[in-house]
């Protein structure tokens, strides 16, 4: 049963609190401090008017982007219960008609760039989150400042080393830890408000409007830091399939939003009480004897935030591979109960190397903040644009309402994007470079894969003609007992391994299954819709084509899927327990044909080397798997 079908329960809400809100829930640690950072290239002076304006702008940014855009709007659009940019891409493919096909293709490409930005987010979040928490040691004892980077590096290394064990066991305590976190920051926020209760006036939007309109030269640049208050907003949408919209909305409205709001108000009151507190308002809210325990709790919360975005990167990479934008990756499922809990080794080690590089290169959360904001604003803007396009194709809402809403929300998002572009030379280039690199790899792989598929189709020849030849000229082969399974890309062409087996070995098994895998634009396919059988024109030759349908979040276990075959459709007993599996291994070579630029050909061939072993990916028995090679030029 999906989270959406389960409805609302305390367990789902607690689970959502532990997984979904880690990133956005730890934003109060560094947001206000970053806005008033005196080392910022465009510093915001500390004054009463600016403090009211900044706190008010933070609150209303959170309300507009998180509550309105994601909770109230985006989460009402789902792809069979799943959300996120990849879900929007599949909805675009499904809903776009022929008149709007060009627009849909452009938006789908934009969505891939948004997914690429998420990879940048996945690298920056662990670095900035853990750094910001450990930096609390400088508030506890300034002499400990030199230990911040080494301690952060150790925590991150340990975090990535334990990923292979999965999050199932640790996940049981994530929810309670985050509940304690939100109660703690909300409580200390209230204590801060008591020092200067007038800060509650910042809840009025008039202070945000006055700040933006009356001090636009200062306010515009401050948006590059204010956007840090909504980091993790995409996670609310992306994790909807695990917990359901109602559980996420309940956790946000009843605990996370109030706690974060109280923390921002408390920090603002503290700065109004003494402008010197702007150096670390989050940790200075608590008494000195409680600061070290708060640093430990903050570190635990930021590790959880990092964990959420790391597992999110695994999911995005796996979905991209299923949809044909990345090569087949080795994926380990770390939970027998939760299908979405996966571990992707190649992505894990890439992220570890990238995160450590960021920690040692930037050395502070404030320096990383300039890079972080660009990744966040870019992802949010693309998701908003795609949402309104899909909503226009899906809902019966009057167009003028959707266009008005889109104009207002996109104008707000684009204001943040413009502000972050002013930090381009100060770090905002980093997520754009990461995203551009990931986008280039994914689009190159998609195009190269299409070229290889077309070339294979020419070399493989017609499957129907090949079956006809086997039937009319029995001398081509001799029959041997048993079942052979050949993996193929469809039923139009002959598997290269099957053609080689017949033409060179002059042998075929009594039962032959030609197996194709179709990834549907839905997260999961039920077992009753998993298998489609085609007799290829003859009901007595023992040769069948079997299509196995998977969703883009389904594990692709072929022996388990074949057990779903109806014996009445298989022209005799197959004896799958002793079946032999034949794979065609393709060696790619760079040719002279003008299919792609030379550098893209080299990139495509280099990317192919990270392709996971097919036998392992499809859970094939090693002792009964035969690999036959060939080469193709691109």
C-alpha cells in the first residue's frame, strides 16, 4: 500500500519529520548569520529597520515558496503518488499533445537541468550543513575554531562510509531526533522573543515590502542569503511518494513551520537587543552551559539533513538511468520493506570526493552559502515552471487563474535567481558548473544511446525474418534440451547473442525466450501488469518474446519477473531454474560518422565504462549467464 493510500498516521508524520525536513529544518542555523555577514561582498548593515525587514522577508519567502508553491500547489500534482522533478518530466511526456510537443521537449530538457542542479545541491548540502553545526564550537570556545574543518571532514567520511548499510535501522531514530530538534529551536526562539517582543511585528508583510521597496539596493543582494531559509523545499515534493502529501503537510504546518519561524524571530530579537550577537545568533540564543549540547544536537540534525539529500541523489540517479539519461548503475537495495531505500556506490564515492573538496576549499558555511543559493533558486524556479505547464494540461482550472499564479510565483522566484547571479564570481558559479557538467553527461548519454540503438537495429536485423528462417531451414540449428533467455531491446530485431549462437554454434534450445525490458513513465508497475507474451507468429516453435514492464523505481530482478509467466502461454514447461541467460556485450568505438561532435563521442564512450554489470543489475545467476561480445562505432 502506498503512502498516499495509507492516509495520515502518526508514524508517517514522524517518518516524514526524520527524512523530509532535515535540510529546511536546519536552515535557521546559518541563514540570518549569513544575511548580516560583514564579509559578504554586498553586506547588509545591522539596524533595527533592516532586522525587521530581513526577518519579515525570510518568513514570507518561506510562506510563498514552501507553503504556497510546494505544500498547497505542487504536491497536488503527482505521478502515481511520486513527486519531484523526475515525476514532472514523466508527466510532461505523458500529457503533452502534438501541438505542444516542442514546448514539452524544451521543458523536459529544462527539467533534466533542474535534476542536474540537484546533484550540485547534493554535494553542497552535506558540506554547508555539517560545517554550520560544527562551527558552533567557535561560539562555545573560540580556540576550537581550527578544529571545525577536520571534525567536519571526519563526520562526512563516516557518513558516506556507512551508506552501504542503508538507513533502515538508523531511520527509526531520525524522526524522534528531529522532533527534539524542532521543539528545541522553537523553545529557544520563544526565549529570544521575550527579550524583544516587538520582533513579532515582523510577521506583517508590510515590513518585507518596506524593506524590499524602500531599501532595494540592500534588500536585493540580501535575497541571495535569504533564500537559504527555503533550502530543502524540493525534498518535500520529491519524498511525497514515501510519506504522502497529508503527512508532509501536517508535519510542516504543525511543527516545522512554527519552530523555524520562532527561531528566526528569536534570533532577530537577539540581534535587536545587541547587534554584536549577529556573529552567531542561533547558538547565542541559548545559555552558555547549553551551547555544547546544542552543537551536538545540531550536528545530529545536519547529518540527518545530509543523509536525506544523499539518498535523494541515489534516487535521482537511479531514475535517470531508468529513463535513459545515465548508463545502467549498480544499485543495492538496502531494505526488504522499503523499495525506495537504495545505495548507489558510484554516486556515493563521487559525492564523498566532491563534498570533501568543498569543505577543504571553502572552509566555512558562509563561504559556501553563495554557491548554495544558486542551486536552490534554480531548482525551485524550474520546478515551478514545469508545475504550471503540467497543471495547465491536467486541471480544468481557468487558464487566467493559472497564468496569474504562474506570473506571480515565477516573478518571485526569478528575483531570487537574479540576486544569486550577483554572487557568480563569489561561488554561485559552482552549482551552475556542476549542473552544466551533469546535464552534458546526461544529454550526451541519451543521444549516444539512441545512436547505438539505431546501429544495433541495423546489425541485428528483423526478428520475425530470423524466426521464419529457423522454421523453414531446420538445418541451420540442432535442438538441445532446456531454456535459453536472450536479453534484447525490443521485439523488432534479433538479439546479437542469439544470431551469433545460431550462425556460429549452429545450436538453439528447445525453448527460447527473447526478453525485453520496458520502463514505463510511472514509479511502479503491479505484478499483474508486469508480463506481456508474444508468440512471434508461431505457437509451436518454442520461441517467445516476453516484455517485462517496470516502473522507474522498480528493482529489475528478471528471474523473479519470469516466475510470473503463465505456463499456459509458454508452449511447454520452461524449467527456469536451469535456464541459461545470454547477454550481448557491446564494445563502443569512435567512428568517423558525423553522429556527434568528437568530444561528445569521447565523453559517451568514457561514460559507458561506469555501466554496471548486466548480470548483477538484473539479478541473473552467474553460473548460468553467457556473455557474447561485439563492437559498434559511434
